[in-house]
């Protein structure tokens, strides 16, 4: 947050480089905090972030926090998890359906605060269109919610009405063990170059 407030005075010259640098700064801050407080284990977290600038979106992620872009009622773009089950899906060892109940579904190989510096995966530049809806969330939010259902709901409701309902649905599906439930959503409504 501090880096963004310091550097985002006017348009960022290199938004994707800024995001990558911010992720590494956050990683170093987490490790430093653990060292300063003599913690036995360093806290770890996943991260996804997005910048809207000059009619374009730029995003990056580390771990299994996700970004979805819905356009015209369909999933148009998304991040790909840095997780064991994603590797198994990509290798065609398991299916997307198998991944929902796979014993390794919560295992990630990349995060902030880990022993190794994080892998930060940036997006390509995304040209915004009116109606594009972005959802950035942790796995506690996205895991119980199917993408086709999210796409349908985005077509039917504004994010202001939709997100509280989806949070309640995710919380209910997770039960008493619910943690890691976070989401932020936005729908692009302007096409001017000042946004």
C-alpha cells in the first residue's frame, strides 16, 4: 500500500513491473517481520493485485489467489494457480472435477513469505470494455463457487448486490472451518482515458 501511494502519482509508467516489484517488497517485509519477531516459522500468503489505468487493466499473482474477468457473461481471462493440483491438471493426470476433492487441493508451491522468493506471474495488457467485471479472491471464496455459476450471476446482478450473496454462499459451503474468505470485485463502466 505504501509503495502504491508513493509511486502512483499520475499513471504508472510500467504497471506490470510495479506489481512485480511490489510483490517482492511485500515478500521481504513478511520475512523481515518474522526475523524481527523471532518467529519459528515465517507467515506465508498468496496474493493477487490489479491496476486499472488509461482504459487498460494489468494484474499479477502469486499462489492460488485468483483473478477472474467476465465479459459478456463469459469468463474472458483468469489467473492460473501455482498449485500442485494445477500441475496435475496440466499434465492430464486429473481433471478439473477431480481437483475439487483431491487431497493436495490446498497445496501451493509458490507464495509470499516462503523460503524461496515468490514467482510473480503478470498478465498481458488487458484492453477494458464497458461491462468487464473483475473478481480478485482468495481460495476460500472461489473454491466452492463454480465459474459458470459466477458468470451467470455476474450477468444478472451488479457486483454491489452479488458479492455479499456470494460471500454468504462461500462461508456456508466452507462450514465452521471457513478461513481465507476474501474477495474484491469491480465492473468497468467508463471508457475515458482519465480513469
